[in-house]
C-alpha cells in the first residue's frame, strides 16, 4: 500500500470511532438515564483516547511525509490530514481523555444547574473544564503559532480567527445601535400579532415537525427525530439524529427548532458519499454548518413566500381561529424584534448581540482575564450594555447554553458568521433560480436544497469557508448582504 492509501485507511478508522462517540453523545442527550452519566463519560474518554492514539502513532508522521496525492480531492484530503495530525500531536492523550471526562461530567451537572437556575452548582465542574481548555489552547498555540483562543476557534471553523471576527462584530454593533430602535418604532406602529391559542397537542406537533422536515428533503430512512433539553443535530451522514423540545403552549419553538436542525441534517446527508470518513468528505466547519441551518429556518421558512404555504397547514393541524395563522400575522409573530434574554429565541436583528457577548466572555475566560466565579455578573453586565436588559436569574443568563459546559470554547462566532453567510447564499440562490420564491410559496424547497447540494453540500471540505462562499456567490463573506436582508425585513415601514 502507498503511504497515502494507508493514511486513508487509518483516517477511516478514526472517523468510525468519532461516529461511535457521536452516537453516545446523542444517546446521552436524548435517551440515557441520569445514572449512566459517569459510565458514559468513561466510554467517551476511551473512544477519544483511541482516536487520538491512532492519529498520533509514531508511524503517521513518516507516512504524511512520504504521501503523495493527485487530483483536487485527494490533494485537499492530504492537506487536511496533515492539519489534523499537527493539532492532535500538540495534545497528550491523557489531556484529551481528561477533557472528555470533564466535559461529560460538567454537562451532566449543567442540566441540573440550569433547571434549578443555580450557577454555583456547576461552577466547580466548569472551573475544571476551563482549566483544561486553557491547557489545550496553550499547547495548540505552541504547535500552530496561533494565539491560544485563535487555536480553539480554528478547531471549529478553520481559517477564521478573532482578528477576522472583531471588525465584523464591531461594525454590527454600530448597525444595531441605529437599527434596533428604528425596528422597534416601525413594529410599534403596526398591529400587534395575534398569538395562536393552545394547547397544542404534542403528538400533533411531533407529526407536523416530521412532515415538514421530510418536505424539506430529510429522508427518515436515514434520520431520526427525538427530544432533548437542547435541540441539536448529531449522528452520521447515513444516520442523522435531530432533536427538539416540545411545549403544549407554544408549537413554534419545536417547529422552528426542527426546521433549523433539518438544515444541519440536510448538509450532513448531502456530503459526498464517495469521500465518507475522510477529512475532505466532512462538513467545511461550523460557520458553514450554521449557514445551512439558518438558510433553511430563517431565510426560507420565515420568508413571506413560505409562510403563505405554512399558514393554512398550521390552521389545518391545530384548528381554532384562522386569524393567527394568516401569513402576515405569522410574519409579525415570528419576525418580532424583542430584547430578550434567550439566544435561541432571539430575532435575527438582536441575535448577533447574544453571540458577540459570548465571544468576548469566552475569550476572557481562556485568557484568564475573567474568573469562572465572576461569569454570572460579567454576563449580566454585557447583555445590559448590548440590549439594555438584565437577566432575572442564571437560567436566563449564563446557564442557558450547553456549549461552555461541554467544552466548546470558540464555537459561538460560527453562529453569526453562519447567519451572514446564509443571507449571502440565499441572495445567490435567488439569482440563480428566479422562481425560487414561487416554489417556496408552494412548500417546495427542492430548488433551494438542490442549489445548496451543488454549491455547498457536495463540496465537503475541499474549500475553506471564504473560498466556498467565493465559489458559490462570487465573493468572500460580505456582511452587507446580511444587513441588507435585515433592512428589507425589519426596517421597511
């Protein structure tokens, strides 16, 4: 076997271990009884250690040095292998296993702390997670030459660093300071939306969510829909797992959550099958992934066109007065600007503010400029400065997201970068398919998903975030497309 062929075999085994770990994570969130947490943490740590040992075995460095590849996909694959090896060899196996155990333990306690709105309960576990993340960040920094926090960011969206994000976020703050009060004034001059009256049977919600996910293109021969505390998409490209959460008094949370996760799932399902379990066959980073969920949920499914299809379907499903389900009322309801506490419930205009404050806080935590014990107060000060509101409790403050408690430091910028990319991609898709909105008005998402299949999904990781956007839209990330979208949707009287 050539060195490159041997590496492909090795990376396929590493990917299979990652898939097994992903399924255990899904099970922990959706199915596992609380008493299984300790054993699950050890299982995940063992798998992480095995994968790390395979990647850092002494012979790998020699094979990477000898390997040659021809063809665009193989050349990109080999480069990604070398990148993965560089990052992996920076971290001792013992540290990888310790981080996995600490993350699993902290996530378990976080679920209890969030329910009780008691940050003190999870604080010791989070201190350990942050300590290990700082250790890993320092080691990755030494190996890559990146700043410690940049080294963590680079693990979620390769090639995107804090210096790339800071000016984008600063410009958005300026835009928001003017746009938010304007949007609120325009909104106040319009009729208030009529909320649909529940209760909304969970069984009906579940059936509707599944039906709309399938209409968007999700094949349930290769997917599941379950429940969890925090909605997510996991699994593998041939066995995708999405979750949501249901409330009898509000069907929108589950429905819009499922449409969001369906965007993630369709991306996984559309990855190039012939490159499965190779680095080049994976998704092109988390900002790219978030662009795919947000183009489905925010750009397509909250558009005027799709709401013309969805309104009658909702009335048929839940009955009662038809007025709340009128498309124009759904638009006012689901595109309502509100200075809220909860990121996942935030409107498109204020959502980036939630991300910006998290980005700054997590940078401070990793740099050692913010102590974990001071996180609740720092959080409350930051959101008050951004939106003029103060959370009444930690459940609506620093306990609301799973990410830090699961060790995901450097992830949050991907959300807003993804939202901006989604607006840019939607504009390009409309230009490529002038009848796209006519299709959405009939509940037909095939033209949009087909365009994404060709331009994003099927490309895997051949291109970085900026080149992927450049190839699909003719330019790298352009935040002006996002502010133009917001201006049209929220600032037009």
